[in-house]
């Protein structure tokens, strides 16, 4: 940036915003005033914005994992006896998606919902941090998916709002349900190659579908899953062969996801609870406070080392490290990320990597000074020459984090929530450390640093 002072002011503003987001979720502020103490309860920071018809509301709070907050652990086993072997993993994934959506609707912050196949057992594991009413949770997540096709009621057919967003109130069933759907699968249009969802009905379902499509040509046919409209395609023509396609500018992922959602109703897999328990905060407040204390001690030692070793440069690096901490904690709340003890360990590890980048830069800077370069040029060269090493070191850590996080839920990679928590905080920490180590530190030096005494380091 040509004007580092503007960037400096922008970084300060960003830091203030992050500090506000990082405020404790609920605390009492005491202010002495004229011999009295004024106490005010401060609630968690909250975003409440309305732009036209778009309303954004978000409360910034810290989400704790099962090991720190306690909660409920439930294992559900799917009965696959009526499901063909080739379709069982799809049915299990469909069930997982339905349960995850229901859990999110239940309002649980950052639940863990994953499927596991062990031998002939097909299970969905659900971990709900902060939830202690097991029976209420089970009543929600243990139901079989309900897929239903519905049409607009006669008095709603001309209503624009009903056409744009069908609900149970402005629609009525057409007698076609998930039991009539044989399967749904991702397909591609033979003419333009666009992703579509191919649907195939049973013999009885095909007859019902032909009758419905004949009657609703030019009108929407809404598809509901668990009483929520998935989509409402317009019927273009009568379909008599019991199969059709749903198109609408899907990406491959969107079409695949819709097919899985439809299969959740087409393949209603009964699930039975094989394990349920309330999990206490296994690490407890003492363990968490000791972990934070250890992190603060380590951070203080690192900050002191940087000042003793590099003087003013080290102090600016410590300021950048403070910005790093505030930004990282703010991102944990914004995304949000569920913090577990391994997650805290990932954060502390990324702090070391943030400082490591500055050490590489400052050592390069000292090398250039010894060659007789003016300190401004030596500093810019130091940043430039250290970048390759910093990039490669952080890139390998990012790859490792992605492998541990296992975003594709591959069976040959870890799928534990604790491991993923460590990977998530480490990945985010490395990304932010690149910003603070290169951009923030460099800006601080450009604006505040006056050069080494005596012309060398």
C-alpha cells in the first residue's frame, strides 16, 4: 500500500472492532463516581442490522465443546434390513443430514453429527454441547424423515407470495409421498451438461405422478421434507413413465445435496437409540483456567524474548501478536468455532508460528544491514526474502490442518470432534498469523520505527 498510515489506521479500527467482539459474554462494570459505585451489566456484543428487507441479527458468544461445557451424547443405529446393500451408505448419509438439520433447528450451538460404519452396524453419532434434556432432543432427532409433494390451494394460486414461498398453510397434499419415490440421483442434462436431479417413482407412485403432472401443467409442485419446503419446481408437461428430472441452475453439489434430501424421504431408515448419556464437562473449569494460564505464561515469555532480542522491532512484533490474538478470538465467535481443549492447544501453537515469521524477517533484516544497506531498504528486503520460507512453512501446516479436519468425512481420515477442533483453530490461526506477521508488523515498522541506533543491528 502506498500510504502505510492509512493502512495503520485501518488496522487500529479493525483491532478495536475485534476487541469489542471479544468482550466477556456477560459481566458487571463497576464505575466509581462521587463516592458511589455505579454498576452496569454488560451483555454479549450483538449485531442487529436491517438493510431493506434483509435483517441480520447475531450475538457474538464463545461456543464450548462437549469436553468444556458438557452436554448430551447419543448414538443412533439405523435398521438397514429393508435397504439394498448398494444404497445403505447413501441412506445413512441422508439420515445424518436430516438429523443434523433437525439439531440445528433445535438451536444447539455447533453440534457434532457424523455417521459411522463398523462391521454391519450403521450408526449416526450426535453430540450436543450444553443440552441436558436428553428426551427432548431424542424426540426431535429420532423421527423418520417425512417427504411429501404438495400443490397450492385454490385460493392461493394467484397469490404471488404463495408462489414464491409455499408453506403448509397455503398448500395441500396431492397424495404423493416419500413412499412413492423409488430413488433420486444426480444426473447431467444431455444437451447442455447442467447438473439435474433425476427422480424415479414406484409403479403406484408413477401413476399418481402422471395424474398430478397432468393436472398441474404450468403450476408449481412443492416438495416438502419434514414440513419444510425444499423447492417448488414448475411442472412443464405431463410425465407418464414414472421418472423425471428437476432442473434449475444447480451446481453439482446442490443437485447432489437435493438428491440426498429426497432420498431421506424415499428411504425412511428407522433408527433406534443404542446409547444415550449426559456428559459432564470432563475437563472442568480448573483444567481450562490452567490451560489458559499456561498459554499466558508462554506468551509472556515469547513477548519478553522478542523485546530483549530485537528491541523496538520486537516490541512492534508483540503489538502485532496482540492484534493477532484479538482477531483470532473474534473470528472464533463470528464463524463460530466450537472451542475444545485441543482447539485451545491449536490456538497456542499458532501463536508460536506467528512469532516465528517475525524472527525470520528480523534475521534477514540484520543480514542486509551488515551488507551496508540503509535500514529502510534492508527492512523491505528482509520481508521479501523471508516470505518464501514463511509461505512454505505455513502452507505445509495448512495442508496438515485440512487433513486433520477431514472436510470430506472420508473414513480413512480422522473424524473425531476433538481432532477437528484442533485442526480448525490451527488452520484459522495460521491464516491470521500470515496477515499479522507480514501486513501488520510491516505497517507498524513503516509508520513507527525510526531505524536502529548506530545504523546497525
